């Protein structure tokens, strides 16, 4: 697994977002994960939750970080679902 310090050597678009080198809309961020709006979203409220370390897949993350990413995604999904319903009302 790579550490936050390894982001400088990565061509990964998500690492560039974490470094502040790529444009993004960030509705939530903490010390382990960042949530960004998907620029190619096909449904309202489509978000991407990215860990603050470079990883190709969840298997590259330690269990605590992986669980945190899923927890943030779950919470943001509930929030976006409520917001989309409110806008439709």
C-alpha cells in the first residue's frame, strides 16, 4: 500500500485531485477520505469516495481505511438520496 507521501509520484487522476492539481467539487472531506462530485454523472447525486492514499482497489487499503471509505459512501448516499427526494417534492 502506498502512503500519502507517494501521491507526488502518481499519474492517477484521483491523486491529482488530492494534491489540489485537478479541479473538483468536494462536498465532504476528512483526514482519510474525500468525496467528489462525478463530472460524468448519469444520475443525480452521483459521488465518488476516494481514500487519501493511492490505491488501485479496495484490496490495496488496510481494513480500517476500507471500512471508513464504505462508511462515508453510505452516509453520503443517504444524504444525497434525501436531497434528491426533497428537490423532486
